[in-house]
């Protein structure tokens, strides 16, 4: 993840990551408070963006195994998808069924669940509040 207050602060770490280099200063930006920019001098707003199209086996496994917030969110999503759509998200992502994960419904549902889990980590554990 990348946290930035200005577009250049966002582009630099993304470009570095694309070249396979560590994104220096990202954790420093995470602790920084938004500052006023522009003519009105109002603090910049915080936005969280999830791409939604990426899905692969074991996505988020380390978070699932080590972060209680992520695990609880993904488990709750799984429970709801089983109940309402008979879709076993956690078993599919972490069970090695690449063919099942490649089905459009499962790919979209699994990506949503992982993104929801990430949202919970960012807002609950890290205290980031999107506006």
C-alpha cells in the first residue's frame, strides 16, 4: 500500500515499486498528518482505492494468518457468501482451487472480500479515515 498527501508523493513510491525498488518514506507518510494545500488551504482529503480486478491463490494469506482484523473480516465475508450464494471464499482462496478462483463470480467475490478485509485493517488497525 502507498499513503500520500500529494500526487507526487503517490507517484514516486509507485514508480519505485514498479522498478522493483523499495518505496522509501511510505511508513513516514503514514504517520504524517494531512496539511493544507492550494488556494483554500484546506487539508487534503483521504481516499482509499482498490483495483478490484486482481485475484490469485493465497492472496492476503500472510494477513489472514497474522492479522486478527483481516481474518475476522474475511471470515465474516465468507460466512455471508456461503449463506447467501453458497460460495466458499476462504476455502477457494487458500485451498488451492485455481480453476474455481478463475470463475468470474468467485474472482469478483474473492477480490471484494480481500479488499473489504484490507479496508478493515486500514481503518481499524491503522486509524486511517477516508473522507
